[in-house]
C-alpha cells in the first residue's frame, strides 16, 4: 500500500510565521525574492493588513481622501432596494443617476454584516491587491528576472504609480489596476484575449474617470496593427503635449455628452479643481519641488519610451513585448494628448508610466542599469512625501505607525476593537 506524504513548503511556513511575528519585516524579506510564490502571498496579506489598519491619526493635511471616504461610510446607509435603483438609473443614463456605483456597493456589502469601517477598506483592498500583483507577476515571472537590486527597483516601479495605500479612495484605484491588468494580459499575445477585455465594461461603474480608459481600450480594436510606423511618428509628435498647461481644458464643450458624463466633466473643469490641482492654491511652499520632480519623472519615462521605439526598429521576436508594443504606442499618444485636462491627465500618467516601464523592461531587462537609478532618483521625493510621516503625507493622516513594528495579532485586534 502506497504511503502518502504531505509535502511541506518550509519557505512558505517560515514566511507565514515571520508574518505573524512581524508583518512588515516579512514584507521586506519577501521583497528580496519577489519571484517566489510565497513572497506573493506575503505581499497580498500585507496589502490587506495595511488597509485594515487604516485609521485617523489625528494629524491634519490637505490630503483628505481617506478622511472623506471614512466620513461618507459612517454617514451613508444603502439598502438593497436603493442599490438596485442606482444600478438601474446608472445603466439607463438617467438624469438622476449616480456618477458611479462602486463605493455604494462596498458600503452596502460591508454594512450588511458590520459597521466596522476597517472591513470596508479591507474588502476594497482585495481586488486591487489581486490586480496589482498580477501585473507585477508579468515582470517577476520573466525568464531573465532574478532577485537583485535592479529587480527590487523593477517591482517598485510597477507598484508606485498607484500603490495599495491609494485604496483609501477605492474607486479610482480599483479601476486603475483593473485597467492595467486587462490591458497587460489582453494585449500581450498574438491574438487579443477578449476574456480580459470584458471586465473593462465595468470601469465607468467603478469610477467615472474611467470612461476614457474604456473607450481607449476598445478603440484600439479598430486600429490596424500594420500602421505601427505611423504610430511611432505620432508618438514622437505627441511628446510636447505631455508638458501642456491644464487650463486649456476650459475650451472643451462637455454639453455634447450624456448628462451624467457631462456633470463629471464639468466638475473636473471647475474653478475649485483648477485652483487646487493646477495653480496650487492652498499648497505648501514645497509645491515647486513637486513640479521639479514631476517634470524630471516625465523626462526619464520619455527617455525610456524613446529607447523602446528605437530598439523595436531592429528587434526580432514574438514575445509579450512584441505584441504589446502597438498598444503601448497607442496609449502613449492618447495620454500625452489629454494632459491639458486637470486631474484626469495626471491620473492617467499612472497608466503611462506602467505601460512604458513594462515595455521597456521586456525589451531591455537588466542590460541597462542607468535607467533604474534614474527612475529611483525621480521617485525619491514623491516617496518621501507620501511614506514619510512629514509634510502631511498620506501615511501621517491615515496609518498609525505601529504597523511597522507590531505583531499581527495586535494589529488585527486594533481593527476589531476600533
């Protein structure tokens, strides 16, 4: 009689034990070997723990997404009947239709069994973490990927355009990573994988700013793939638009769109948005540093895009990068051209950065080291502002610092007894 043995993965068990003792330490350790399945489990669990642990720290900041969503969650109650009415109005483009459905859906499903806001953010983190890590996996699963300094930077560059902390406002972040996932998996094969494009139909219901992403993805299906040369020319011609001033959006006539879409567009063109996001009213004296790094970041990513275009002219292959290349050019052009739209243009730069870096990595892998250092350099100030507990960054507002030192049972208990 055959004997059956349970094959234990000691690497996984040790990481899980480490995660229980010190979650942040387990995440750091996993970052040193991101190609392993056990590391992905730790990444996923730590992402959920971060969102579970979000709570007001008592500090104030101009960065109010978390506090605003938290207030809405506490004040809002959505019944099943109300949710169904919203869904019906949304898909019939009614004048009283909500601009999106996702946040109310999350509130409805959370409050069906608890009023604990930690559960709301935890549920919101699950799809984002899955889509995000699936995108990162396209880098770490590459045959030439190996754990090294450059590999760690590659993982960071795939995450930082819209990190898991951005789930404090779950709507756009969920739509963002869904679009990245569907694009990278749907357009990286010889034949377009339609099964990955179908989820994109839900994007506008998740965030109203994703209408353009939906149109952009399905519009690509009608682009002849033999005009790659023309797309390359247009890509070069579109580069100056990446630096255009956002105030030109006031020239748009948004009344031609359906009412619920035009209301969203008018909101993005309002004086309030222009003052806050374009001319920096109310911002600290460091705004010019932000602008310096923003411009520097654009220049570095543009240099990577140009490297890809030049490389493709002499490239022979039929891998993911070969098939994704026309889509990369197509989105590159469109996102360059919409930079005059406040907020939306800046948000779509996240897609731009991920698609550029993904394509560049697939063409060059670790053969060029300088771009990795340049990417890291232009990201240091934004990361310092966001993750350092200074200058009113998001962590200083919504993340108690014990997340970096406390064991798992304590961190879970904090959320339970909030």
